[in-house]
C-alpha cells in the first residue's frame, strides 16, 4: 500500500505535477496568475528546478571522463547529427522566448494576464 503511494508521489512526479497543476489553474481561471500564492509557488518551483539543474550540471562536469566529441558517437556523421539535433531541441525554448520577448508586435495581441510575465 505504501509502496504504491511512494511510486505515485516520488520526486519526479512532484516536479512534473507542480507545473501541471499551475497550468490547469490558469486554464480554469486565467486571472489566477495575479494571485500571490500562484506566483509564489511558481517562483519557488522555478528556483528549485534551476538549483537542481545547476547541481546536476556540476555533478556531470565533476564526473566527466572524456569529451563527448572524442567518443565514437561524436566522430561518426550520425552521431554529430544526433548531437546537433539534441542541442537544437535543448535550446529551442530559450530561442523561442528571446524571439517573443524581442517581438513586441506579437505581444500586443496578448491578454493582459500574459503581458505581466515580462
């Protein structure tokens, strides 16, 4: 019984559940983004994820043994294509955000609750 609950509520489930619930609340009531509790939970979650990502990056840099480009996967053409695709997928959200942030005409048609993000 308790093992089932732990399987449903382990750390990775919580990491995905928090933004899912926040998004659900925005879908139900878009004005919830102005509420102090919603903003606080969102800020804490983002902060936690950034700290976790920094710690994970530090761990990987500390325990790296070789440069990935010196490995077999980095030398063959298919491996390089996979590396480029993985990098593009990882950078796409950041590039999209910068594009939207710079393009003020795109933001002008947004509802007011979306304009408070920037």
